């Protein structure tokens, strides 16, 4: 089968890996001229995604680039003393297998695992998809594929072309996310510094091997703001308005906005679609079922979704109607529960009242003060995200003998762009 994937992010490259493993001929089209280095934040891989990464043979590289955040200093606005938390206690209790890695690093690792078997078309995008999967591009000549997959994120171009405008499916959670990159002048290594006020949270973290630090901004908004997702000057203005005066540390971070080499900003929006498939087109990851950036386990969901979609296509012998239906059935419950977890996480991470700020600080103190056994018991009750993503059941989709033989005999690099 000839399959076109739109998007060379984590979902797209992971899907490309598994499709080629099952004997498909894969092309990935990416709007950016190279792999994106947008200053994205750290993402979590929970047990199912770790196991899939191990099957891909990329787990050692992932573990080498793990952030390893193990300490947190929480500074509630107006409090006299910060709260210091042992994050290793939280992560250890939340998941028996977990790693935190920069989004850009994970995309690069998955790309490297596929570049010899997959055709990459950078600096291009899809303009038309016909019902028979005839595709027109901005730059490349038209081509026909058997299937098209949108793995192009929350603002998916494929979803817009096939299913309609994003406004039909997006549900604004009531918050915004910003991320900027700046020099690690404080020498943070495995440490997270957070300032929390009513309706706004800002945190800085770093690791020695990164050579830089990331600042994460989260703030509440009762309504969607007048700001296009590509209007960077307006986005930076909104961050200054939302976070000015929270703390001197935060003011220093804001001062780096015009010097940062990489910047990201978006609404925290969930997608609610009755189906992710139409004809010869389907969606994977945030393009189809985003639970909300920074508040849901969207990366684990994307890695699992890519693995399941490729596996169901192989199991169905290329019958896409049967495969797409099985893929959606397999993912439906996890997607539904991920939305609930995302809403809960947003409320906790961005307190809406002074009482909420105090509750966040007191909860952190309690976890730090409890002995390890009691702390684990409390955390297992409260870490909904980890419980959900660790409990995702993933089937086994071994490649057929014909697919394995085809993969062995396939020619060398076909990457371009």
C-alpha cells in the first residue's frame, strides 16, 4: 500500500515506522523546511509508549536524552516560603515505567529511525485530497495514494480539507500555553522552579545536557482570545499582559521573549470528533483526538495510536474500512478518558482562586512530608493521568513474513528536503 502521512512530528514519524515495518510504501509531507525546532516543552512517555519505543529499537536514545527532572520548588504568590518537592517520589509512584523528554528530541529520534525507509517531502503541504486519494501539493506534482493520514497536530490541514473547519470540533478548555527557550543561566539540572498565582502559572526547568532552559507559561482565559496561532508578536504581547508582576523571576523570563531562539504558543483545546476516518483518510494523534497540550498525555496517546493504526491496517490485509473501524474502537475509551484527565489537570495546574493556590501548595507539602510508602498510596489516588495512560492495553501486531522480507530487501535512503 502507498500511504501519505501529513506531518513529520511524533505521531507522523512513529506511524511511518510501523507502516513500513508492515510492508507499506510511505511518504511523509511536512510544511516546515526541516524537522521542527519550535521550542516545544517536555513530554511524558508512559509505560505503553515506552514499550512501543522499545519495539522500535529507539528506547536507549530516548533514555539518553531524558530530562530527569527530580526536584521542584513551588513558589505560591504572596507566600513567605517556597515548597520544595521530591519529584522522583511522584514519578516513581505515578508510573512503574516513565520518561520525560523534549518533544523536539523525540521527533528527531523517530525521524532517524525512519529516514532510510520513508520518503520525506519537506517544505510542502497538501492542497487537495480527492475521494480516491488523489493528492495535490503546493510544490510537488500530484500523486495518487491508497490512503492519506493526517498526523499534523491540533490545527490539522488534512482534517480541515476532509472534515471541515477546526471550529466544528475544537473545545476550548479555558487556558493558554506558551513556551520559550532561554540560556540556562541558573544552571538548572533536573530542577523545576514554579511561580503560581490566581489564574496563572509559570515554570522554568533545565537539564545540563540540553545546554538551555525552557520556560512554561499557563494562564486562564474565560474566552478565546483574538489571536491567530501563527501571530507570534500578538502571542508574546498576551504573555506579557498575563504574567507581568507575578514575580521578579517571571519578569526576567518575559524579558527574554524578543531574544528567544524558539517559541511556542497555543490555546489549550480539546478535539471532539464522532469519527476520525472518512473514505480513504484517517487522523492520528492530536489531529484527531487532542486532549489538550500540556494537560493531557497526548504524546503517549499519539505513539499508541500510530502503533494501533498501522497494526490494524496490517491485520485487515489493507482493507482500510475494516482497519479504520477497528482502530477507532481500540482507541475510543482511552481518548474519552484522556479528555477528562486533561480538564482535571488544567484546573490543578492553573488554580482559579487563592484557595486553589493554597491547596496546590499544601498538597505539595503533604507529599514531601509523608514517608515513601504513604506518599505512594496518596499519589496513586491522585495522579489520574499516569493511571490512565499506564492502563492502556495495547495489542501485538507482528509483521507478516512477506512484510519482513520486503523490509529487508528495500533500497537505501529515500529522504529528501
